[in-house]
């Protein structure tokens, strides 16, 4: 009978999960550890000390909590060994904290399809699921971006904790319009002139404003050499829309040099009337103006070849030897023929 009583007392002592040694009594302290929190390494977090010195327990007890997974919800066991005795301590890893949400500062284009991850950043130690709550209270996985939009996001973790956040993302209208290049017009200059290929050229974009500084050119102009040159101007806006135009630069010689005239290009015409001809000038190149030749002398009137003092056959007409006073050699004159009857007329 005495033996049985002693055995049952021993069983009762072990069931209390208490360690006693050198006057100190250790009792297990089961506790909950928040998911993601560090596993304590202080023995007094696992046991209470009575009837003894806590400093002695800390100095001589050994903690074993390597099996506790602080990143996974569940029940774990840690042990404390003191004076060759071991006590088990229950550790529950729990998740009671809701996800932490923060709105993103990204900019979207109207018409983009947005998910929860596009709208918010989530901090939580467990897997989460998120939805977008519509104006009618419906839950959707995505939402279409609209200018000036406001939307509520709900995120729930694996333990059922959830958070909601209303966000107003930046949404812009798509930029599909290319910038404008102004002043790109064909031009003609003279040899030796100063010419700046960017002078007067500007670029404006409907979204980015004045982007003249972004203009790029391809090609060169040699103002010392006459010819035609082509310069290509191009400019792009921030959205990548590009405009490109070509411009023809014509370099010519001094225009005044082409208006000079040389004597070799001057011609004259002589008429049968004996009048001073009017020079015909080639207007291509003129250097001098020629002097027209002197007019032919006017012949004196003659009398009939067989007469020594008679009157001409036909008044007002000089006969050159035909005696008829008519024909192709007749010449009209205005003086009185009788005053020249006896004059000697030189023959051509």
C-alpha cells in the first residue's frame, strides 16, 4: 500500500509541468506569438520562477525553441531544461494583424486595365488576396483607368484579416498627337551668305509645350559653294510621337553678275533706207554698248546722160543712166531738181 501512494504522488508532480531544483520552481508559460514576430530568447518568456532565484534560472537553464516557425501560423513546442530537468512550453503562432495598405504614386493612361497591385502596396506576413470594390459594392479583380477616378481596394490575408483603402490614381489622356515643326520652308541664299539651319525653326507639342530644344537635324549647307542642299528636321515628344520634315536650301551666285553684257553679244541690222540702225543687244551678258556705223552719204541728183543742161525726164526723180527716169534705181529727194542740173554726180 505504501508503494502505490508514492507512485501516484510522482505522477501528480510531473503533470504540473514544473521544475524544482535548489529551491527554485519553474512553471511553463504557454503564450501566443504574432506572425512575423521574432521568437523570444529570454527564458522568462517561457516560464515563471517561484521559490527560487530568477537569476540562477537564467544562468543555468537552457532554452530550445528552434522548432517554432514564426512565419507560419500554428502550434509549436519549446523546452526549458534546468538542473537536468526539462519542461515543455506551448507556443502558438497567430495572425491577428490586418494587412497594411499604401497607395501607389504611379501614373496611368486612360483605358489601362488596373489590378490591386497596380493601385496599392501591401505589407503582411501571410498570403493576401485583393479586390476592387465598385461603386455599386461589387467586387472585381480589375478596373479600367479613367481620368479623375476614385476607387476602393480591399485586401484580405490568409487569417481573414482585411483592410480597405480608397485611392485616386493619376490617369492621363493618351498622347497620340505628334509635335508641330514650324519654319521649315525652302530658301534661296547667295554664295558667301551667313546661314543658320536652326534659325526660325520651332517645335510645339500639345502635351509637352515648347520642345524646340529637342529638334535634331541631318545634313549640312556649304554657303561657299553654289548648289542645292537638303536638311532633314525631326523632333519627338515624351510619348514618342515624331515629326520629320525636309527643307531645300539653294545657294546661288551673286545675281548682279548675271545681268552684265559683253560686246560679242551685240548685233546690228542695216536697212536699205540708209538710216542709223538700232543695235540689237543680247540681254544675257552685256559689258559695252557699240557705236553704230556712219550713215551712207546721200547721192546728188543727176541729169539725163545725153543732155548738157536739160530738165530731168521725170520731175522729182534722178535717172542714173537709163534715160527713162524710172526703175529700181530711182531715189526720192526733196530739193528743187533744177538747181542741180549741171552738178556732177558721182556714181556708186
